[in-house]
C-alpha cells in the first residue's frame, strides 16, 4: 500500500511563536504515526520560487495523512502557526508504489 505524505513549504515570520505550533503539532503527529523525512534541512533551489523552510512528513497511507490533517488536534495546532506567525503551502499526497525506471 502506498504511503501518504504532507509536503509543506513555509516562511516563518515569528520564530519564537512558531515554537508553540511545533510543540502542539507533535500531539497529532504522534497519534497518527507521522514521521519526519525532511525538516527544514539544508537546501538549494533548483527551479521556481520557494519558501525558506521545507518539510516532508510520512504516514502509513494517504487516508491516515488526511485524517491527521483534518483532526481537531491538528486544527488547534495549525491555528498557532497562521499569519502573522508563518505563511505556507501544504499538500497531502499519496505516495507512488509502482514500478521504477530502469
């Protein structure tokens, strides 16, 4: 079964206030088995316009990734990072579990 992912690109305007979001989002991520694969590490823009921070979180499947995002616990956490604290883009996507090239 294909995994599910959150892929987020974020600009943080208030790093101190953003810490409250990070603490609060740990609750739903633990509850739904979210696992950080990328968490704001070193990066270089290849193409296009990007935000400063990039995050990829893996879940056991797409339904679990979606359920975590729609949970009351995450809604409460999300409210802590909304503007003016940060601005971002987030997509919930189903992973690919098919054949690979070559």
